[in-house]
């Protein structure tokens, strides 16, 4: 009986370690308001949001500037891995057009990372970009 109680208790602590902090949703909303107001001051336009995802994609247009913001919960204290790259089958081109964000701050339990890039003039109307996030993050995309 003792083993069962100990096992159930340990399982409970294990799952609590992977749960989001209790104020993450409010902190994420505060972070978004801060991000949005700053982006609008810099003449960026809001494009889209992906909520709590590991993978996302969007299209970029030639000769535009983009800001991709990653907002994620810091409570699990997991190693972070974020990047964005041009979707292509050529690995050399993909490696050349890969960008990694940098941390810009924390609001409560929400950490924010920012990725900036500018697209060169290219043939065609748009190109696909793949965005990866580990742990799952809410991703906000702005363009200018």
C-alpha cells in the first residue's frame, strides 16, 4: 500500500513539473499587448498568430521586413530551440536562409524571443517560411 501511495504521489509531482504556470495566460496577454504596441510604433503591421505550436509556416513577400515573436512559458525550464528558415529542398540554400531569435525579456512567467529578417528582391510574389519552436510557443508575426 505504501508503494502505491508513493507511486501516485511521484506521478503527481512529475506531471506538475510539465504544467504551465498558473499566471502564464495573463502574462502572455500582457506580452502580446507590449509587443503589439511596440511593433505598431515601428510601423509594422500585424499578420497572424499561432497559439502554442511547435511548427508553423507563412509566406513572405519580396523586399519586406518581418518580425517573428516567440512567447513561451518559462516554468518547465526546458531547453529552448527556435528557428525560422526558407522552405526548400536544397539544404545549402535552407542553411543560408536560416535565422535564430534572441531573447528580449520576461513578463511574469512568459519569456519573449524576437527574430528579425528582411527579404531580398526575388522572382515571384511570395516564398514559404517554416518556423520551429521547442517548447511550444505562441508565435506572433508582423511585417513592414
